[in-house]
């Protein structure tokens, strides 16, 4: 089996590297050529096409392409990429090298200005099979320490509670967002119900609905991938602080 990491990249109108927005997806199939024929088209389909899906007897019909909800601070034209990396031998998170394929595509035109702050996003959560897995497991004496802590002098591993379910979960964030079409018109300030519906339909059809259930959760801790079996979209906005715009001026009082 071959596993690829597909990284969707969207360039900000500034052209600066710091304004690139990324979403990551993992797919698996029998051969590298087979999975490359599945993963990148599925990612582009998610952003650029309309979908209809039945979930629990309820039909979700998408009315607006997901890419149109992405704000106009992201450039249009053929500036979007899906860069695919072969991670078959790097499931532990070791360096995976350069892309083996780079697909270029064009996002749909944005709804309109104004747009929301760059850090405001909608979160899509997904997961694998939880059967027999605990939220919090036994004490583990060899939990890998994150790189930031290691850089500050922490040991490579530490003692703590194992979290088996966590390794079977994933998420990605859609944003930055337009203000038009994404914000509910009544309080509280939730996702607009149409945007919420469209995001659910696109995720369930374009990604989860792939033939052979090729979409995967990647667990670097387990050095394994797990078939995505479901997920959810909450109606609350989320924040990606690293996407926030830096201050360019200051008023002293």
C-alpha cells in the first residue's frame, strides 16, 4: 500500500510566503500511481465542485463551492496547488522529501468583500474507528515530547497518560473566510446555516465518499494511518492564531 500527504496551498494576494494558507489530507491506495490518481483530484473536487449527499436519511445539497467562501485576501487565478508527498516510509513523521506531484488549480471567485480577519475559520473534524479505544489510557512512560519543548531542553520523551482515541482523530480549518455568506444573520454569531450545510456536504461526498474509503487519519505516534469513518462540523467559528495578520501601525495614547 502507498500513502500520500496532499497539501493544498493557497497564496495570499501579497505574494509573501507568510501569507500562504495550507490544508493537509492523507490518502492510501495499492500503488503510488493509484493513490496519486485519487488524492489530488479529491482535494480539488472538495474546494471547486458542488455535491449532494444523504446522511442519516437527510439530504444535504451544496449550493456554493467551498472555495467561494475563502476570502479575497487569497489570490485567484492558477495560484492554488495540491502538493503530494509520498509518506509511505515516513509514517513516523520523519522527513519525507520533495513533492512527487504538484497539481495547480484555480479557486472559484470569492463571494465578495468584506472578509473576516485572517485567523477566523471553520473547523472540519474527522475520525477513524473508535471501537475498543479509551479516551485516556494507562500511564505511558515514553510519550514523545514536542519539538518546541525539546528545543528548550526537555527530554525526548516524558511520562503521562496515553490517549488512544486522539491518534484516530484529525481536523482541518477552512479560512480565511468572506463575511458574506459565512456569518449567521441572527445572534449568536455562528456559521451561516447554508455555509454549514455546504461544508458538511462537500466533506462527506468529496472526501469521505471516495471509492474504497481512501481518506485516512495519519497518526505519527503510531506510525500508521486509519480509515476515516465519520466526522462532524460544528456551527461555531474557530481561530487559527498563526494565520492572523500582524499589526502594521500603533496609536499611542
